[in-house]
């Protein structure tokens, strides 16, 4: 939990860019951080959002390591080239977005990387915000070796056939029966993607199938309320939901 550490305890971490084997056995750059020490350590895969493989996600990766996790964030945009995060994200959007199968393949590569580390406890979860939240849900339904998943305000999980595209050929909710790990959902009630009504429909489907899930919804918060570098930030709701994420991890991963 946030700020719950002993002031005399040793803390240290190592953070660096590495190369993993991603979708189609292609090399993918990733940001990898882990606490110093023997472990064993649980793993966390962070799936970045539409603004790109950006500084927020690097800081979030280190935050998880500060709390005792080996954390990795693959650059799912690397096939569009290299440059400033927003430049590459713009290229991806112009091309119709990162294909779902590419993201899931890169996520699987990150999971395999974490589990193969000598200090791993062999338990791994995924988390993403915005489009990364959508991908986190999709990975929990399609990738192998995920022990828990967090979807932070991921939109377009429920879409019509008319809204599908070559990069998003199916609605993630179509795979919901394959969800085999606990799911945590974090949502703002002022959001427009997903809307509260869409969250209701997702929850209704999860209940009907008897899935293990928890949803937390916040009044006074819209899309992206963790993003402290923007006007979307809502500190009270953000910190409460961060604590819920840490509690969820502690319950399901250690």
C-alpha cells in the first residue's frame, strides 16, 4: 500500500531498457525495472496507452518495483519507428492503430521474459490504462500465464460490428468466456469511453459467467484520472484506486 514502509529498511532498484522477443518472434524494446535483492519477485506487465510508450509509463513501471515487483513495459509501438513518444503514437494512429494480435504477442513475450528470470516467483499479472486497459482485458482472455489482470478505464471492449477494423477485428467482450484469472476494473463515472452504461454491460456479462472480478467506480472522475501531468488528474480518486490495485496484487500474486 502507498507510503506503508519502514524508514530503516533497505531499498534499491535497477531500471533499464532491454530487448525481449515479442509478436512473430520479433525483437521488441521494453522498459524493465526490479528491486535489488534475491527475491523471489512477482511480475507485472504494463501495457502502454494511446499517448505512446511514454514517461508516465516508465514512472509507473518503477512505482511497481518500489512496491516489490519486477515490472516490464514493452514498446508496443516500436514497429512504427523511433522518436518522441507522441510522434510515434501519431504514426500508429494514422496507420489505424497497433493491431491487437501484435499487442497480445508482445505482452506474451513480456510475460515469458519475467517468468524466465532467476528471481521470479512465476506469478505475473497485466495492467493497462485507456487502450492499454482494453488490451489488458484482451490479454487476460488470450495470453498464457496471467495470474491477474487490471483494466483501468479501457474503452471499446464492447463495440458493434460496424466499429471493427483490420487492427481491431473483434470485440474483446467476444472472448470473455476465456477469462481465466481474477479481473480488477477501475473506472470514472464521468468517462465517455467507456461510459458507465458500457461498464454495466461488461459487469453484467462477467456476473452471468461467474467470473472472478472487482469493479471500482469513482464519482467526480473521468477518463485518465491517474495522469498527474494533465488536467484529467483527480488525486483523491487516483490514490484510492492505486491502493486498490496494490491490494489486488497482494491478494493474487504473492
